[in-house]
């Protein structure tokens, strides 16, 4: 019996780039839209790719057509209710433009985020990173090799769509102050979250403007269970209300208040962020997450057609939605 042929190791886009003397994004653009590059560059890269046997999944078609019809969306936690509206909007807008979407869940792990993008890089024209946790320099390095658009991460030089929580958080603090609260707490989320940092800063500024005492408690993880767990610590701070990093954490806090024999909002008021469905119906800061997904695809598609000019940065505003979880202090 003849021996089985040994499996050959798949050639990567990085190897093609190195052999052709270009960066990885140039190789990607050769397959996505060669018209924006010099003919000599396109010919050289394709010759090298064919010589090395580079044909991962859609790359074989890309060599024939000059277009890769996939994009990637990488999220930190697909189970967080904030993410599905973004993912659905990305898929809908991508489909209009002839793209399929590969979705990767990084599980709040920066290393896994980078690994997912590297694994998908050969198969996609570009990628959208939603609320990425990786270091800024790491994202800059990734953007040199693969066309990127960020959602809710403000890194100069990388196209990005930002949901600005500042206005909504300021409205939330003003609402609490207007009801008579004098001491509030910000219950923070993941320490490596850009959104968490921005929301904390916005609450800090607004609390100072209204003369309120502000305490801060980091939950670390934005989960329902963690929200319920930190309630004794929240109560020990002496505040009468809290603004949570997101609605998942806020719902957990509401549950924890009941577990500790308290009523919401009569004994303690809670404000969330992201405007997700749930009970009780949260007073929350609402942002256009679906619009962010749509805009991100628009920006990515434009960058594939030609390198972006200038620093592309789109900012979407938020607003407070008043529902059932906030009242004047001392009603209980």
C-alpha cells in the first residue's frame, strides 16, 4: 500500500505579504478590490500567492474575481443583550452589499479577540470589532494588516463608530438630582472596557456639576449574578441610587435588592444603560446600537473601495428613558 501523502501546512496571508514585500492589508485589497492598486503590485502579489499555493477557502475565488465577499464581526460577549442588535444590523447591511458575516465571540478575552481575527483574516475582506478589549497598540497593529472598523472604542487612526454615553448619563444624573438624591454610586463594568471608562467619566462630571456625592464600585464583570452579588457593598456605601454600567448589571442589582429585603425603587433607585428588554422595566440610557452596526458596515465597505482619507470617527448620541426603577429617595 502506498503511503498516504503528508498534509501540507496551509499558506497564510502573512506569508504571502512577506514574500511579496507588502503588508497584509495590501494582499487583502488585491483580492477585494485590485482597481485601487498599481497593476504591478496586483500582478506581483497574485504571482506570489499562486506560487506559494495560497488558497484558503474564499481566497481561491478571490484570485479569480479580485473580491472576497466575507467580513468578520468580533464581539466580547455574544450573550450580552447589547450585542445582538448590532450583529443583526451588521448582517442586514452587509447582505445589501453582497457580504456574508462571520461572527466570533471573544469571551471578554483580549488574546482570544486577536486570535479570532488572525484566524479569520485569510477569509474576510475586513472586520468590525465591537467593544474590543485589546490594547490600543495591538489594534493598530491589526489594522495595518486587515481593514478594521471599531464600535465603541476610540482609537485615533482607526475608523470607528462611537455610541456616546455622555449625554444620556448626564441626563440620568440630572434626573436623580431633580428627585432629591444627594449621594449616588456608579457601579462599573469590565475594567478594560472603553465604554465603562467613558460612562464613569460622564457620571463623575455630571455629579460634580449637580453637587452630588459620588461613590464608585467596580463590579468587574457585567453579569446578572455579579449585579446581585454586589448589592451589600452598594448599600454599605450609603448612597440612595446607583447608575450601572449596563442593563444586565442593573437587573442583577434590582434582584439583589429584593434578596436583601429592599424594594426598588422605593428604597433604592437603579439606572441602567443600553435599553434592553427585561423586568423590572429599567430607567436606562438608550443608544442606537443597531445604527452603530449599520454605520460600521458602511465605513468598512468604503475603506475596502479605497484607503480611508483622514481620521474617520462617527459619534451617535444617547438619551435617558424614564421607566420604573427610579423614584425620590426615602419613599420606603
